[in-house]
C-alpha cells in the first residue's frame, strides 16, 4: 500500500485494489482483473513472496499478465522480491528489485 500511495502521489496512475473498492463492487472480478492485466495495464509490478505464491487471486492475475507479456516486445512484468520464493513463469534470469534486505 505504501508503494501504491507513493506512486499515486507522484501522479502515476495505479491500480491497487484497496483504492478501487467502490469501482470493483459487484463486478465479476475474475473477468475484470483478467482484462485489466491482460489488456489495459502499461506494466504489472509483482511483489514476490511466499504469501504471493499461495494466494489464488495473485496467481490468476499473474497468468493474465503472463499472457500479455508473451505478446509484448518490451518488459511488462516487473518483479520485486521480498524473498527467494520461486514463481512459475518468472525465471531466475529475469531482472528484479530485491527488497529483502
């Protein structure tokens, strides 16, 4: 939430679910989030951790982002690591920010 708030303060348009509760109310989140990550976002920042790997929603969002990344000719998924958890489709050779320290 701190990263999202900081980016928003700098004038960067951010989708963060806590900021969007009213707009998400009543929507089919499975379809809406898939469309967002696959078709509308300029970038997807994922915060990799053991908790991220266990959540169903983050796995769904990542699959949608990966479908988009497959068609892009530039970097689209921007990983930030809290720990060394392996995430399917995010290869060890992918550049990332390490905030574990």
